[in-house]
C-alpha cells in the first residue's frame, strides 16, 4: 500500500528523472527515501551530510520546482540525514528546512555544558558572542571526526591507540600531553576531535574543548585589547580536556606562548588532559620557547605517516559507504593508487570524481577516473621513474622496496626485482647500468638477463602474463 508521501515523491521522481542523466539520477536520487508528508512539508531521507550538501548545491532549483508542482506554492522540503547509520544501531537524524541552509552546514552540535551551575563567578567565554546571556562551553567537536570513522593502519597505529587510551582515561595516562604531529592532511585534526568525542562519550560530565591555535591566539589578542586577560586564562583553566590544534601557529608569538604556558601548567598540575597537534615534532618546532617545548616532551609525541595503499583503499571505502555512494572497486583502487600524498587529497579526488560524473553526466568508470586524475594530478606527463616503477611492483606483490636491494635470492623478491628492471628498461630512458644500480646494485648484464627472462615468461606463463599486464596498467595509469 502506497502512502501519500511515497506517491508525492514518486511523482517528483518522474519529473526529475526526465531532467537528468541516468547516472546522475541513480547516484543522487535513487538512494533518497521519502519519510513523511505533514503540513505540506515533505521529508526525505538522504544518506549523508555530503549528499545533502550536494543536492542543495546542484539540484535545488529542480527540487524546488518539482515540489511546488506537486504540493502547491506553499510546499516545502525537509531533509533527514542519516548520521553514520552504518555504525550505530540507532541512526540519529536531523531535519533541515530547505529555506534555512546556512544553519545546517555543521550538524555536529556537541552538548553544551552550562558552566554557571556550581561556579561562583561568571567567567566570560571567549567563544560566545557578547550579548548572549548564558555561558556555555561548546566543545567545538565535529561528530564526523570520530574514532569509528578513523581508519587504522601502520601509518597511524601508535597515535591512534595513544589517543584512544587518553580518551578512556583523560589525564591519568603517561600520555600527557599527547602531542600528535604530521604533515598536512594526514589526520591530526580528525584524531584530535575523535579523542574529544570519545571523552564526551565516556565522561559526559567532563568539560572538553577543542580549539585551533589560531583561534586561541585571536582570543588572546582580543582579551588583551578588552583588558580581560585574566578571564581568558581562567576560562581555559576550567577545562578537563583541552585540545589545541596546530600549535605551530603560535610560534614566534611570545605573549601567547607565555599565557599558554600558564594554562598548560595549571591544567597539567591538576591532572587535566592536554592534546596538542603540530606540523612538526617538538624538537623541530621553531620559534617556540624552550620551556614550552620541554613540556611538550613530557608526555608522548606520536606522528602520523602517509597511509599505505591498503589503508588508502580502506579510507576511501569507508568514506564512500558513509556518503551512501556506489562506486566500482576498480575505481576506488585506482584512486588510492594514484593519490599517494595525503588523505585530504584523496578525499578531494573522490569528490572531484563524483562531481565530474554528475556534471558531465557520465557514469563513474575507470576511464572517467583516469581522465579526472590526469587533471587532478597536475603533472600529467610526469616521467615514469625507476623509483616509481619499483614502488608499483613492490606494492603489487606486498613486499618492501628495500627488499629489492637486499642480497636475498627469495623467489618473489627476485621476480619483483626482474620485473622492476624490465619495466624500467621499457618505460624510462635510463641505461642498463643505471637500472642495475638502482635495482639491487646489479650490473648491466643482469638487467639484460632479467629483461629476457621476463619476456620469456610472458610468452610461456599465463599467470605471469596477467601480472605483467596488470602492472603495465598501473605504471601507465
Ligand atoms: P591534518 O589535520 O593532519 O591536516 P585532517 O585530520 O584534517 O588532517 O585530515 C584530512 C582529511 O582526511 C579529513 O577529512 C579526515 O577525516 C581524513 N582522514 C585522515 N586520516 C584518516 C584516517 N586514518 N581514516 C579516515 N579518514 C582520515
Ligand atoms: Mg588539521
């Protein structure tokens, strides 16, 4: 039996389908479920925040028109977003009126804590716009950056487990402060939020605050200007868990460092947890006072590395699943293969691919991914190097690149070495001697021999030929 909302949405879909390509329709409209129709408001359920934003950005006109056709000029549309439905038994939904887009871009509202209760003196909260009555600590945590959504790999295992330990026992582990560092886009901010969220989860009564160092700096400058520096310090000293992101922003800012030093000492002495992130290890941070640096080393400094291929694939899959989008495995693997710099770029490529598919009205295929990557990775005609070939071959056989340079006669390593030589001869301008030097310090005769062996095997061994074909694809994209 069809209910009214099914019928109305069904009618809308007919019109929408006529206005879109098959692929766009399938990607962006097929996953939508109508939920209810009340007071001329149709509520539709979308799989993710990303999905909602995409619809609002690209299809709002079409949606508005069709809804009004169906429901009359007063008809409205509301979205209900499944938040991480994959990971919780009870997906929580939020409602977003189409007319109120701004307010909805960040649905991750952590429970505010009322600090008035129990505290005798009112301390102005630098996060609150003056004029607002209540003083609240909004933890500033983004629900999307949870531990569930953080993929674990060799690249981040120490940082992740230390973070998790801290979240289970804030201030009580040896990891205080927990200092997380890495290059950009490798998950520091994500992990920092995850710790905060997990603390809130485990200990709802604890006051958690996430703040970007830049914001901290700005607030401090304001407090000096407004002559309420003490209040600023007191506010921060009330935290149970203080997470300060991108601490390198305060390098060279002596006064801000000075005030942070006092806050740090106070919190640390009281057994409160500090989590700090930075783009460099403490020893490499320039422009930071030695007394502050030495404190950064009191706890644990853990770094995040570039994820390996498997982890990159896992990250993409999780993201795609979360966003409720379908994509062939070969495309996912291809993206993970090509984008090796950091996770942010990887996600950027994914979004870019979905955009390409939708805007150019093409299905998400390997071919489309190739074209997109060509544009995405600026240096399209980049030269294929011996290192690059070795990396591809070794990744393919799951062996360490270093192994190629070892003396071992193990069959799989010998084979990987020979294949590296063969592809290097085929795709680079390097001489046999150079290739030999880079592939295990061999001479030119060994390289020549390797090339012949590979050519022979391609002709005689079917399985081997498949390896070579697959590798060839990966090397040439
Ligand atoms: P950083 O703060 O180190 O520059 P971010 O934490 O902002 O990096 O990470 C960039 C993007 O990559 C974010 O969208 C984040 O969710 C994602 N990301 C990074 N590492 C992981 C991981 N291990 N699992 C899932 N997503 C990740
Ligand atoms: Mg960050």
